[in-house]
C-alpha cells in the first residue's frame, strides 16, 4: 500500500534525499501547471517532511507520450541518477509528469526497483518492490497513456476541423501575426504583419525579376525588420520554402495539399489575379528540376552549367576547370573534349546577347508577339481557377452540412461528380497560367531600355546623373537561360585560342535550335539543315 509522506519515516529508515522532476508539453492558454509550479510544489513537500533535495530535473515543452518527437534528456538523466542511487525518493506532481507511455513507466519502475528508490506523486509514496504498489502505479500509467491518446485524438480532430474551415494551426506563418482573446486565450484572427508582411511580396518580386534565393536571403539578413523566426539567419532553402507556401496567397494546406481558401487574407500584392500569377511563375521557377539548389544558391561563373557541349550533345554542360596557371576555363563535364577560357566565352556571349536585344522588334516578336494579351490571358486563367475553387469549396461545405433529417445538403455522389468535372478544368487552367505568364520583368527591363548594355553593366556617375547599378550575376544567368542556348565545339586543332567560325553556336529564343532545357540523357543535337548530329 502507498504511504502518506508524513508517515514515511515510521515505515522506512531515512534519510530521504529527493530527486525532483517536472515536465510539461505546451500550454498556450495557461490552463495547466508550469514546470516551475510543479517544482515549487515538490520543494514545498520536501521542506515539510525534511527531505533534502539532491537533484532537480525538468523537461519543458516536451511530450511524454509515445508520439513524442523530442527526447526527454533530463528524464534520461533522472534515470541515471536513480541507478547511481543519488537519491532515496523521486518526487513529481502527478503520474503523467513521469510518463504517458507504458514502456517509459516500465523503465522508471525497473530503475527504482533495482536501486531501492521510492516513487512519490499525487501526495503518496510508492515502493515498487511491492506487488500492490506496482499494481497501483501500473494502472496509473495505463490511465496516463490512455489520456495521452485521447488528447492526441482530440488534437488530430481539431487539426482536421481547422483545415476544413481554413483556419490557421501551428506556428504563425512568417509575415503574419495573430490576435488572441484576452479572457479565453482563443485565436481571434491571423492578419498580415505590418512590418514583415511586405518583405514576403518583395522577396517574391525579386525572385520573379531574376534574383536567386541566395541573393534574397542575403538581402533579408541585411534588413533589421526581416529577422528570421528563432533568430537564425535566412538561408536560400528557407527563402525557397517561404515563397512556395500557398498560405501567402490565402490558401490552407493540410498534409501537404491545398484544401481550400484560408480564413486569413493573402499578402497585399498577392491578392490579385496578377499577384497570384506571379506566385505561379515563382513556384514554377523554384520547382524546376533543372535548377539545382547548390548551383543556384551561390553562383560564381556566368555560363557554368548553362552553356552546352556541342560535341557530346545537349545533355552535357560546361563547367569551370582551372589550368595550371589558375586561369578559369570552361570544360565539357562529360568527355572534356571542348573548352575555352572563361573570359573569352563570357565576353562573346554577352556581346552577342546585347546585340540581339538591341534589335527590339525582332526580339519582342521572338519572345511573345502580344505581351499585353499574354498577361491578360494569364490573369483571366487565374480568375477562372479561383472561380472553380470557390465552387468546389461551396460544394464541399454543403456536403459537410446536414439537414434536420441527418442528410447532407449535397450527396457524396454529387460532390464526386463535381470534383471529377472541375479538377481537370482547374489543372488545364493552371497549365495555361504557367505557360502564358508573359515576358519576365527582367527581360522586359532589358527590352524597354534604350541601350540594353546600360541595364546589363550599369552606368557610371556623371555630373548630371547618379550611377546606376547593373544586373547581378544571378540576374544575368537568368536572362541567358531564358534567351539563348550556347553550344561550344572543339577547335580545329590543338593550341588554337582564337574563336574560329562556327566554334560557338548561339541559338536565340525563336530559333529552331533554341532549347528551353537540356536533354535529360545522352543524345545528339541535329543542327538545322545539317542532317547529322555531333556525337
């Protein structure tokens, strides 16, 4: 039988050095006991009965159930202290502080049994060498585990219900803030953060205009008001995850899938058809399998992994190698059969690209004949997607609503038929948005400039005007990807350094030889009119 603490000295021989333990998981509404409160009760119990405190152990914000994702480091230290007999009695507020998992209870029971250490909770002391005390504590452990499972089931239901209603759950989405009821602690609304919200739109615009996620991360780290959650620095991966989150265009995500409209507003600037189209462009760019995270996060060379080897085929790209003297040199990544000094190939490609951009009418015609119509079509397709999604959301809500006879206002069969009809339409419209997004802001800037070279390289300050910065290396690479395919062939003989005719072949957008992406496997490229390929 358990013993009341005031009679412990009559049943067992002292002294009773105590090991105190406290634990909680999360208590956002402040309805439970904090670790500090639990330990305060433990200290008071020890003081009242003359038990010296030999050690204090606490785990904050950590679950004790079998579904816990974090390890309880100090609980493990407690078990070690028990085995080393650093205390005679272990004290906690209640059984659920120790365990909500039967396996954990067994570990604690065995440690106390083997070391002749008593267990105290709920104001009673248990001797785990006694069958009846093991029975009582075992039943308490079973109840604690069942309670944990019940809490988890309720939480999962809450998560699903919040997802169905489009309500936020979990961590606050960066760029937003939340308001809670002062009395109940319940969430009232999630709204755009006055300072951080605009950074989301600006980051989206920067990537849309050709900046890399690495460059955006550097920019965010330089802005005091754009601090990353948790105080960690922004990284290219963190920027990518942020920009791909549909929550910023007002969509609720559950288990990796968009479930409908969210109850919070989209970021200002992303709440229009044009803003959602920009989100679609950025999403397509960041999820393009051709873009390698390590390559695009911090670029150093203009044409590395963009230019292709004309000898091996379009699957083979040029990489930067270094000669004995350390001079950067582009080399084929496959057979190393074609190569050229970096500065020479860069200068040739840049000069040719700027010349092509200077022929504005031909360049505009090659990109998109009617840019305004393309943008208009993209916005119209996005509005159609929104209308289809709104119709689906209304139908799903009707299917979840029952009349006084317990029947849904829309049958499951009708909902399924509507989904089968609308989902292909949504997918088709989505492809249209992705394919008809108009000329990127970066290319528009180059085309609209009187002298594209001034945009490309910048302009030095004069007495009449300030200096203007040119494009970043990431932006230049982005423009080259979109506008020209570069193929480098071998020189006619070893030792030739000059750029021989036909050694560098450039195919601008609109040319049949232009390739929007390299071939995924070994293959050949047939030059127009050649009738043969280059192995």
